[in-house]
């Protein structure tokens, strides 16, 4: 900055001054000319106000003065630069703050919109859940009422069968008592006739006695045969009733345990097993069939197996189960497998059904 000076650089602070040095008198005169500072290059020519002599400004100012005002000018420039930087920094900070506030406001508005959208979505989800739950509960209630109606109907049938069984048992007991009374009466008559015949024999009527005794024996034998036939018919009717009760119990157990499956009762007089169970997933997909046959008897019969195999083939079932109170000869377990047929006791119907269902469900899902 050695080539530029203000009025202060030539010794005129605080007002502008011009220094006139007279080499002859060495007197320094100062005249006030202006009150503003100006910048002058050191090579600029200036004129003496006295003699009008022109010379470069650098020749009229000492080196010490130049260095002094050069330092002062640097300080002024540095101060102005700092003030300018501070002002620009504050301005930039203000602008950044304003932009930040504006951006923050936009983000706040966006966040509020998102919150409102989230609340609306939550409300829609809650409404949808409530509607779905309502529909499911209504469907469940319909199914429950239907199952309850079926169970009530089955219970009524069982009650009727039980009453019929009690009636047959009472009739059987009365028949047995009547037969015993008849036997006793016949025996008494026979004894009386024997006594009469004995008396007749004593009176030489032996031939008549033999014929009479044979007649009485024939009557007694006919009465016993008629009584045995009636007892056999009553026993057959009781066994049939007991079998129907066991069949209803099997059907009731399956209906109560597996509400997703289709449990179909084969009507009396129709060919086939007692109950057909179609195993289904919760979505209604059919995975296979199990046929159930109920036998309530005192003795095992191998003919049951062949009949159940034929019924299985006709129904297209994957599995067949025979529920019986009489297990095959030599078998003491509650369940066993004879050929392709499961033979079980009535007490293990549900666990066996659950096991077989798992097999069919896994097979159906894998397909």
C-alpha cells in the first residue's frame, strides 16, 4: 500500500491538510482545505501553492511518514474487512436461520400430514378388524347353533334307544320269570300226572301212562323251544339297539371333536359303514376319508373285516376303523391293526381319530 495515501497520510488529521515546505525559510504552513480523506498515488504530481512547483507526492513525504500511514491504512483495511466479514456472516446466518425455519415448518407440516394419515389408517384397520371379528363371531354362532341342534337331536335319539333298551330288558326279565313259572307249573303237572300214571300202573294201565308221559314231555319240549326262540329274538333286538347306541356315540364324539370335518351318518338300510368322516383343513380343503363301523357284541367275527374292506373300497376312503366291544381272539390291546383295518375299543375313538387325521392332513398339504 505504499503508493496510495489519504489526506491523513501527509500529516493533516483529523481534517484534510496540505503541507507546504519552503526550503529557504524552513517554515511549515498548514492550511485547512477539506474535511474528507482521499486516496492519492505516491507517483501523483502535486504543485506547491506558493511557487506552483510540481513534484511527485513521494518526494514531499518522508519514508517514516509513509510507513506510519501505511500501517494505519492496513489497520483500517483490516478493521473494515473484519466488519464486512462479520456483517456478511450475520447476514448468512440470518438467511440460513430463515431457510432452516422455513424447512422446519415444511417438515412439521409433512409430519402432521403423516400423523393424520397414520391415524386414519389405524382407524381403517380397527374398523376392518371389528367388521371381520363380527363376521367370524356370527359364523361361529351359526355353526355352534347347528352343532347344538344336531347334538340335541342325537341325544334325543339316544334317550329313545335307552328307553327302548330298558323296556326290552324288562320284557326279557318278565319273560324269564314267566318261563321259570311255566317250567315249575309243568313240572308240577308232570309230577301230578306221574302220580296219576303210577296209580294207573298200579291199576294195570301202564300203556296209557307211557303215552301220557310222552305227550307231557312233548308239550314241555315245545314250550321250551318256543321260550328259547322268543328269548333269541329279544336278545337280537337288544344287541341291535346296543349297536345303534354305540354308533351314535362314535358319531357324537367325531362331531364334537372335529368341527371342520364333514361327518355323515349312513342311514339304516343303506349299504356301507356306519359313519363316513371327510377330513378337512380349516379352509375347507378335503384331505381324505375315514370310514367307521361300530359293533357291540360278545364275540368277535372275521366277517366284519371283509365287509368293512368292501365298504371302504365303495366309499373311496383311505382309512377304515372298526370300533368293537369284542376284540379278535388272543388280542388284549385297546387297538390293533388287522390287515388294512384298524380295530379299536370304544374308549380310544377320539385319540385314534386325531392320529389318523394328522396322517391325512399331512398327506393333503404335501399334495
